[in-house]
C-alpha cells in the first residue's frame, strides 16, 4: 500500500523534469567527450543507471526517517568531511575526494543534503524563534561547521552554503544578516577596483545620507560611528586578505573578471573559450555533435564545470533557453510544493532543496558566460560525475518523498 501511495502521490512533474535534465545532460556529455580518448560518457551512463535503485531506496524509506535521523545524518556528513584531512585524495589541487581504486567519492556533494536536513530539523522545533540571538548563533553554527571543513579543500563548494541564509531569512532570520553579506561583498569588489580611501569616502557619504534621512527617528550617532569604523576596518583589510589569504589562481580569476588583467592563454583561457563556443552557436546552434569548439577540445573540463558551453554551441540560444526554462520550472515547482507542506520540517527542507539547486545553476552559468569567477561549481544533472549526480538526486527525491507522504501528516 505504501508503494502504491508513493506512486500515486509523488509529484510527477518534478520527476519528468528531473529525468529530462539527466537525459539532456548525458547527451551533452556524450557530445563533449566523443572526441576524447576517455570513456566519460560510458561512465556517466553507469552513474545514471545507479540512480534508479537509489531513487527506489529513497522512496521506499518511511518519510519520517529523514526527520528522525536528521541529526545523525548531519554528524556523519561532518565526519566524512573531517576525514578528508587524513584520508582525502588530492585531485587537481583539491583534497576533497575519497579514493576506492578507480572510483572516487566527493563527500561535500552529499553534505549539502545533510545540512539541509539538520537545518530543517532544528527549525521544526516549535520553540525556535530566530529573533532570539541565541537561536541565531545555534542555527548559524549548524551552517558554519560544514563550511569550515570544506573551505580548506574546496572554497567554491563552501560558497554554495550561503544560500541557506535566504532560507533562514524566510523563516525569520533578521534581514541585517543578508544586508551585511551583500554590503561586505560589494565593498570587497569596490576595494579591488578603486583605491581604499575612495571606497571609505563613498561609505562615509552613504552613512551621512542615511543618518540625515533618519534623524527624526532618533538615529544614534554613536551607532553610525561604529558602523563607519567597522566598514573602514573591513575595507583596509581587503588588500591584505586578497594578497595573503587568496591563492594565486583565485587572484588571477578576480583580476581577469574585473578587467584588471588579460590572460587569454593562461588563467582566462577557459572562460574566453567558453564565451567563444556559446557565441558561435547563434540562435539555433550548429546541431548535435556538430560543435567545432566542442569537437576541437578548445574548452578544458567541458564535460564537467563547462558543460553548458556544449549546450550553447550545439543547441544555440533557443536550446539554452529551453534548458534554463526547465531548471526554472523545477525550482518554482519545488517552492510551490514546499509551500503546501503540512510540517515545518518538510517546508524548510523543500526551500533548502530549491535553494541548493538554484545556486548551483546560477553560479555555474554565470561562470561559463564570464560574469562570475571560475570556482568549480557543477551544473545539476548536467555536469559529469557520480557524486554530483547522486548528491542532487538524493537531495531532490528526499523532498519528493516528503511531499508524497504529506497525505499521512497532520
């Protein structure tokens, strides 16, 4: 009866979109690796085949299992990240893999789901009020622990976790957290482009304007002074952090993105070639298996982080728009399903699911078209790799199981 209930109540719209994206992803991997000596597309087909029993297992497990054992899953996820410091294998300069012979597993791809479950579990407590500072510290600690463990190995993946702040804001986290992050990123970029003293001057003018417009509301001049001091300190520290904390390839990517340097044959090669490939596709593309940039192997890592270049070149603007529309439809559908959940746990997890998929989608495509630094974020269901495909599949289908199970929740 349970299997019949799941089959009847599962959201088939999400399942169909998921299946379509996975198939389209494999076709693009096939095209991008056909001229290579590696059997990439065969391996991806094996990874896809393994998702079928994986989905059945996820749907067969009782929906309450994920809520009951969310904390255990989260701790296991943290331990898997901590283990990388001892047992991790370094691939392309990043020690974020466990190696089992010729097979590798990237735990960070699964810890996103574990973190989403942990946050949903914490927020499902009826006593949780994110207006309380202690509760804010606790939930941010849940979010911060995996970030601290991932940053040394894979800073790009750590960036993905910032999307949880939007989910927490939806659940009552004060807006100043979001604004602080936005302002910090803006100040950081401005300081890399302009001299620090000019950025501080702009900040001072902005604070004076805000203070002047708010003076009738008894705005505290001491608080404004403290904010200006903090901003000044942050701005003056940017160059030190950029030169001494960031690695050279990170600095190069930011400099190229901000137009401070041009290196079309070095660190900027991937982005330049991806832009050429996408631009050459025109409106309707060159046709499946007909991409000259793809066949010529001009774009390194095209079957992984730069898989969208194949879409742009062979399917053109129209084909790219179809892929983007499918992703956006999936995001909106998950949000719609999240809103109709009967439990807070399922709702929060649903928003985490939509957020994680969206931030990967947004950052990857922004990276490929050259408006974001290259940070190694895969495109969900498209990029080559078993860990990524299975991680996204687990993330999505746990939520679909929760949604299918809502008829039994009160």
